[in-house]
C-alpha cells in the first residue's frame, strides 16, 4: 500500500436529540436533526469527488437505521471515550492497514472546498502534520503521514483552545506542521445562515 492515502470522516448517525445539541438549543431538535442530515449528505457528496483516495466513515450511533449513508465509503464504528480517543483510534487503524497519508474531517463543514482536502494530502509530502483551523478555535481537518498519538491527548474538546493547544503540542514535539486556510463549522445559527446563503448562491 505504498503512497496510499485515506480520508476518514468522523460523524454521528442522524438521530433525534443526539446531533448538533448546541445548534438545537437555538433552532429546535427537529430542525437540528434535518440540518445535520443535510450537512452529512452534502459532506459525503463533496468528498465523493476525490480520486486516488480511499474513504472511510467512522460513525457513532445505530448504523442499521441509515445504511444508505454508507454507500460511498467503508463504515467503521468509532471507538473511544472522547473525540480525541476516537480520532486516535481511527488514525491508528488506518496506519495499521498500510496507509501512509491520513486525513480526518467531520460533517460540520459541508461546503469545505474540496481542494483544501487535496492540498492537505499534498502538504503531507513535506510536513508531518496538517491542520485546517476553524473559526471557533477548533479545527475542521487534521492529517498526518505518521502516527502522532500525542496530538490527540490532553485536549479540552469542544473548547475554543483546541487549535491552539494542538499547535502547542506540535511545537513542543518538534513536529513539522502546515496550516490550511481557515473555514467555518456549523455549530450555531449564525454559521447555519452562512451555509444556507452559500447554498442559495449555487
């Protein structure tokens, strides 16, 4: 599997009351569920344009109720107590399969330009770590060309310091990293309006 690249999408099966809880507090549970499902399907359609990259879906929830989600990639259940452990386990599993460039994304940035993802894989030719910073202090993408287990440890997930703390770990460990352009996550009504505006402009 030399020079093989893998993209993993971390997502939750759309289930009532279990997705986009911060957004649901603003727009209601019904609308949050419909919004997340639309975000997930747009993300899947977006990444299906990628070629020469194997795609895996690391999911949380009841897979049997949404089998149509899995038509375009190989599904794998998430494993771990928090987001960091789940991403770490996904990356380790992909490296064990023989991939040497691995990128993870979520479903919170459905209109992420596809060339950002392609650029991430390209930058992994010369950098050990690639990060896509999100406007809320987190990141929408992380990629690496070798196991960097500590990148996912001792991070307060969901805080506005995720990106800053991740870069701090990279600097402390002498990891060569590259930052992609900033993009936005849809976690509140303001960014939801931004996404809908982008959709209507297509």
